C-alpha cells in the first residue's frame, strides 16, 4: 500500500462508486464524510514512508506511486496538508448531510477532493495543472442545477479555470528548461509572467474575479462554497509549493511585491463590493475573494511569521466559509430568498441561522474574540512593518465587511411579520452551534486551537 | 524557404483560419461540428510532425470524440443561437475575426521568443488560441463557449506537443478534451432557465 493509493485512488474510486447510489440518502453522505474523516485521521497517525505497528505487525506506507513514468509522491511532511484537506472535506460532507444536500454532492465532491490532492502529489509539478483542470470539470455537474440552464457565472468559472491551465503548464515547461538554456534571466521573467497569469485565473485575482459572486448566486451556495473554497485552498498550496521548490522564485523580491499588491487589491475590491451587496450569495462570493486576498498578503510577507499566519489562517477561513454556506443552505432549503429586503425579521423565524450568518461575517471582518481576529491582527502587525499605507487600505476594506454584517443584523432583527420561529432541524442546529463554538474558541484561545496547523508548513520546508 | 515549405506552413494555417471562422461566424451547428472535426484533423497533422504518430492520433481521436459528444446534445433546431441575431451580428464577428487574424500574423514572431517551435506550429497554435479567445469573449451560450474552449485548448495542445512528448500529458490532455465535451453536453442538456419568481 502506498500513500497515493490511500489518499488519492481510494477516495477517487469511492467517489466514482458512490455515483451509483447517490440518491440513497443518507448513505452517500455518511460514507463520504466517514471516509474523509478516516483519511484525515490516517494522515495524522500514519506518516508516509515511516514504519508503524499494529500489535506485532510492522508496516510501512510507501511514499510513491509511478504512473507512465511520472510519480505521485507523499512524504511524511505532507501529512498535515492531507489531514487538513480531508478534515475540511469531512466537515463539508457532514454539513451536507445535515442540510440534505443533493446526492450528487458527495460522489463528485469526493472525486474533486481526490483529484486536487493528486495535484499536490504529482511530480514533475507541472502536471498538477492538468489534474486541477480535471477537478474543475468534475465540479461542473456539481455546480449546475439540473432543473435550469447554466448562467454566466458557471460558464465564466469554467472559462477562467480552464484558461489558467495552459499558462501554468507552459511556465512549468520553461522552469524545466532552465538547465539547458543559457538565457536564464529572460526565461525566469517569462516563466514568472506565465505563472502569475495562471494563478490569477485560478485564484480569481482582480480582474478575473467576476465569476465568483455570480457562481454563488446561480448555484446552491453550499455546493459553490465547497467547490470554490477547496479549489482555491489547494491552488494556494500549489503556489506555496512552487515558491518552495524554486530558489530563484523565493529570492525574487518583485514577485513578493506583486503578491502583496494583488492580495491588497482583492481585499479592497471585495470589501467595497461587500459593503453594497444586497444579496447574501454575492456577499459570500466577496468573502471568498477577500479570503484569497488575505492568504496572498500573508504569503507576500516573505518570512516564517508570514507563512505561519497563512497556515493558521486556514482553519478560521474554512470554518467561516463552511458556516456561512451552511447558514445560507438552510435558508434556501426552506425557499427563503437571500436578498436583504426579503430577510427582514429572519432572527425571529430562524434564530440560529440568522445568528450564525451575522457571526460568520463579523468573524471574517476580524471582529475581536472571533476566529479570524488573531490571524488578522498578526497579519496587520507584520504588514505594517513593510507598508503602512497598505494596512490602512486593507483595514478600510475590512470595514466594508463589518458594515455588511451590521446591515444584515439590522435586516434580521427589524421588521418582518414577527411570525413564529420555523426553526432549523436538530442536526442543522447542532452543526451550526458546533461551528460557532469552534469559531469563538479560536478567537479566545488561538494558541492551542491553531498551533496544530503549523504542521501544514512541513510540506514547504524552504518557506519555514 | 522553398515553395513547398512555404505551402506547408501556409496551408494548415489557412485551413485553421477557415475552420475557426466557420465556428465563429456560422449559425448552423452542423457546420460548426464539421469545422471542429476538420480542425482536429489539422491539429493532428501539426502534432504528428513533432510527436510519435500514436500520440498525435490520440489528439485526433479525442477531438473527434468531443465533436461527436457535443453534436449529440445540440439543440433540435439548426441554429447554435437561442434567438435570431441581428444582421450586424455577422458583420461584427467577421470584422473581429479579421482583426484577430491580423494581430496573430503580426505577433507570432514575438511569441516565438517565448515558445521556440516551428513557424508552422506556432502560427497554427496562435490562430486557434486567438480565434478561440474571441469566440469566448463574444459568446454567452453554452455551445459556443464549449466550442471556444476546445479551440483555445487545441491551440495550446499544438504548442505543447512540440515542447513535451510525455505519454501521461497526452493522455491527460485527451481526457480534458473529452471531459470538456462531456461537461458541455451535460450543460446543453439542461432545460432553459425559468426566471425566478419575483
């Protein structure tokens, strides 16, 4: 048994098999969630390449799987990444179970996760672009609603994600040619431009971001939240892996400046748009864009502390997104329109969902004592040492999200019919409250809650 | 450059310009699918100059499979458009296509400094990518977006065939081509959107 078989082939095949029983609620959700949780636990306890014992038996999980001369490799340092990705996937699948998400969510979600994990394992690294594109194609039936024609958001998503692939592949080829071509400087510059374009398409960097709010609006918010957050999180890992793998890229100060500007522009654009959003789905889309911007800002700090902020920010990021999406999913399941004017008095009808939605936006806005606050504070502190103006711009944009949160709060508690509470289901309420507790605990005890995430950085030894 | 060499460079490029223009300007989906099939034949012709015959054939087979898959899901009528476009539609697209071809002809020597491949392959790839991008930029319907994406990716495949001859890459690219067609077919098979209440 090798690690790629365990963490790529097994979930991929399980996903394909689940397609056959996708409508037998709740089994696809239970199996997907259970398998993802088991794989996350396996990543915590079983290190690829290191021996472990079960009673008298001594076993080792191999690190490598070779396919057509190319290798899929997981080393012991990748365990943190695998645990995080499958742990988060399990969270989304169990959330989907509570929400009674459509049957297609579980098999396609599991296959998408397996493909994205494969993209992190493949060597040479340039092949990752092809696997990301395959994950995007798998996500299309997940995001398209079977009862209506796809809108511009889904088509733009497909276009922009597909256009990212050629740029990254060409950049990978250029980087592989460095050894045999004498004009290295020119080649590095060209490869940087191509890489920058490729990752910009994938991460919805300004101006390629318009599809995100549209996609969330057109698709089911929970499914869109899963697909976009998983995809962009793995692409961020790929980006870190690129920077980790190439000395010239790590030593290139200009690249870090570009990352910083791109990240700040994403946060500013998303913050301003969020302040004027009247639809929760669009607000969620802007949160997704700004989260990627914050991740780029953390990576742009060019220091161990910056990477630690990037790693520790992953949990609040994914928790906030999952909670926000779950809250919206619960409302859409009950045919509640997610426009602010239609949500008046929501706090009386769906008290837990309304509270969680507001809390998620406030947490994202960096309100003290909530999940994102400790990470944001650290980021602002370090960023201020490099560029104070940028910190002011980012802070002002974050205020846009807080403003959106206050508008939501006002709409939820004011007006409305004041009818009886319709209330969420028990499982839904349990998931919402557990997630909220987690967000508050991260805010109150960031050290113990987030320290484990630093294991993710073991996959990028040159960036630590 | 001898006359034969010049012809070998010009003929595939001219054919690609014709097929991409047919897809961009044509309103009947049958012509678009035929043009797509011919396009993959020329992609195969260009690829087999730099790849082993078997690997180049993979591109042809996957391209034709993609064309076949799309054709099974296209609307029952003749037209690729949901509504009849205005007469200026054709003129506008033709002018845009002309501009793209002029731009491609003028920039492909500069592209050669980034991607050092034969002129024939470079020109063919640039035409496919340029015309595919203009198709993507001017279309909102699923069939045209999928045709545009397939055109752009086939242009990239032409370039990449000259740079990388890996079996795994060829296989994965073929899977992406057919996957894109499958995704497109699925999207085209969905019913027309009904406006939400209110």
